[in-house]
């Protein structure tokens, strides 16, 4: 057993800066590089991509990142764990293998964890007694089945640990939970068991703190003026120990800041019940965590308590719920707010002239620059020099919504003065994907692990 493990997370979402993982690998020592690419809506996007191309449906950014860091990872002995597989982990591995070939490397072992994607199994699972009740409103899923676009179980660290035991240098998963990609290396390296509840809870807290990348090292921080060299902000590194304690830090010489406040800001992010933070690996009591400033850019976290995992897993389901359209104009000059409001009225009135009446509750009108972000908290400015009118609607009829898109740009010449800045072309209606959170019995979920060498 090692006496210390260094784990860094270089991606907080699909689209995060590719410089994060590249710099983490190049700028300092590491044992593991983890990457979190998946959010709830991401899975439905990936399913749509896969339906168009059987070789798509994964985080393509990951493949480009591997191409840039793998030689250095091999040199330093850094293993990579990522939920970049999306809804097509096998295709992701095939793309990584192509990268390995181009780099002229050999002996690279790539593990794939599958079993989280249950989209095709939903009818069978429902017949077996799984109602997939919506955790927000209690509705059952069956009437919505024709509209379902994706269904993925949040899986835990167990199968990732197995891939590491089989010698994987890179582990690719589907919808593994954000913390689990950090939990797994610690379980593997320190030999923790499923009944080590406090240790698993500590690993979960560590994974939660770093899951959003630089958001715990000064990014998105209230006291942003205190953050030095944000352009070169250091991504987080967890210095973990066998007793479950760990230090949140970053590589020396990088920008950003690690103190109790920046770490706490991330700790309470996306928080439900802080005493029962439920994951597939166990339950963590976030209120038991003790945070101490140990030195410059070093925060020690200890004392975390945990409880056994539940007998269910959460399922992220997405379904089609109509269409939406959104366009924008810049309205400048005197009385910008009043002119923008008039523009919105004109658009919907002209649609009525063409027989299209969009209900008030389905309309969207927003005047950026008139205090829309803090409406009711801060006063509305009397006369801003310009505002951006964002106008749109939702509904089931795609064609009617597209007619709205045709009535926005004519305001430049047939509306009040100062209407300009039409950008991005005529907007078109796009599909609305809604989220359906549910639970499934753990006994119904079967994960598989395969490790292949190139």
C-alpha cells in the first residue's frame, strides 16, 4: 500500500478547457488524472449523436486530450480515469486506440465499464416491477416511454476498481458518478472495502470537491479579486492518505487560490441534505468534514463520517417535451427598455395576424441589461444605453415556432428606432429535452468490465 496518492481532476464538464488536464500532467507529479465530462442533458445529446452515427456518442474532447497527454502520462506513470464514454464507451476506446497507434505507443491497457445505459431495457424493467417514478412529482414513466431519449444509471466505483485491478492504464466509463472516478483509485490503491463507510465517505467528499475542476481553486469565487493569475489557474490536486484524510492543493507555480473558503464554496455546491449525500458507493455526512488551512494553497480535510450505501441507484432519464425557439436583437439609444418591450409585443401581435396565437405562459421575453439576473433584488436601471432583447416561445408545433423566428429580424426596419445587432441568423425551433430522475433496484443493474491492450 502506498502512503499517499495524488489525484487531480482536469475536466469539470464536457467543454471545459483542454488546458486543464494538459497542464496537470506537465506541471507536477500525479498518480491519477480524472476527468468528469457528463451532465444530465449530455447523455441525451450523446444518444442523439449515436443515433446518427453508430461510432459517436462519447466525449470527443477526451480523445484529443489523450493524444496530447498520453506520452507524458506513460513517462510519469499516470493512470487516467474518465466517464468520457457517454453512451458509447466501446467507440470511445476504439478512438483512443487509434490515437495510441498514431503516437507509436504499445502496451497501453484501456478498460471499459458498461452497464449504465438501460435505454433499450426500459420496457422489460418496467414489466419486472420497476416503475421509475419521477422523484420530483411521483409520476410513473410508462406513459412517457415513446418520448424517452436516454436512460442511464449512475454507477459507482466498484467496476472502475476492477478495471484497475486488471491493469488498465486508462479507464473509460459511461455515466459513472462525478465523485466515483476519484473514489475508485483510492479504493484500489489503499485496499478499502465496501464496509469502510467512513473511508468511502471521505473519498466521496474528495471527489465532490474536485469534480468541477478549478471551481475549488478560485474559479467562480465570490472574492474573485483575490485570485492571482486566473488565466493560468491551477486545477485541483487531492493528496490522499490511507486514513481517509486528504489535502486539497494545486501544482506549485500555478495561478488560482486554495483556501478554506474556496474549498467550502465547492463543498456546498449542488447540495441536497448535507448529512446524507447519497452516492452508489455510500452516504457521506458533509457536516462532519473538518477543513483546516495547512499552509499556502493547502487545505486539509478530515473527520468525515459515512453510512452504508442504499439498495437503489439513481437513473438519469431524458425525454422529448416539445420544442422551443429563441432569438435576440440589440436595442440601443434613448428609451431602450420601452422600445425593446414594444418589439416583443409587435412580434407576438404579428403572429396573431397570421393565425398563430402563442399563450402568455409559453412566451419568453427577457431584456438583458435591465437587471434580469437580479430582478426584485436590485433596482432596474432607469435608462441603460442599450439592452438585448431575447425573445422566444415553447410549444408542440415546430412550424409555428419557426414562424416566430421569421418575425424578429423585420423589426430592424419595421419597428422602433435603434433596433440593431441581429446576430446568428434566423433562429429555428429546437427540441426540448426534459429531465426525469428516478430510482432502480441495484439488483437490476449489471455492469461489465473489459480491459484490452494495444
